C-alpha cells in the first residue's frame, strides 16, 4: 500500500468511526452533548481532518507535510492504544471495535510512512 493511500484510509477511518463514536456516546440527546466528556469523542475526528488536509502534500512527496502527518498519526496512535484501548477493553462492545479499527489504520499508516522514509533515505 502506498503512503498516501494509507494516510487517506487512516484519516477517513478516524473521521467516520470517530463520528460514529460521538453519536453513539451522545445517543442523539442534545442535552448530553453539552457535557465535556462527550466532546472528547471528537478528538479522532479532528486528527482525521488534519490528516486529510495533509493528503495532497503526502501524495506530492512533500517532506514537511509527510513529517507533520507522521507526528499526528503517532500522537493519535499513542492516545488510542495507551489511553483509550484499556478503557474500551474493560467496557467491551462497539467502542472496542471502534478503537481497534482506528488503532489498526493508524498503525498501518505508521508502517507505510516509516517504509517510505527508509526508501527515500536509501535513494539519497
């Protein structure tokens, strides 16, 4: 898989699954949405949009944009696996599936970024 493809897959997964989690947690109750803890479900969505904005730069082999995308991907991966996954394992259900899906696509994106950086380094 190419780097830009894995970045796009990761960004779209973070956006869609993050929105699914937000609406699942808020349960479409507008009075609950005002609570801060429900807004934290949108963190992956924000990261997903940042990665989506980086897509064109990653596709055009911009080093700066690729490094920004790697940092954002690494941050969301660490947050998902380090903070959210243990909670989701304890709770189970659809939340666990969502966290695993976002973690897997983030991990895949990290692998393709690292492979790309190594290949570019060998070319130089």
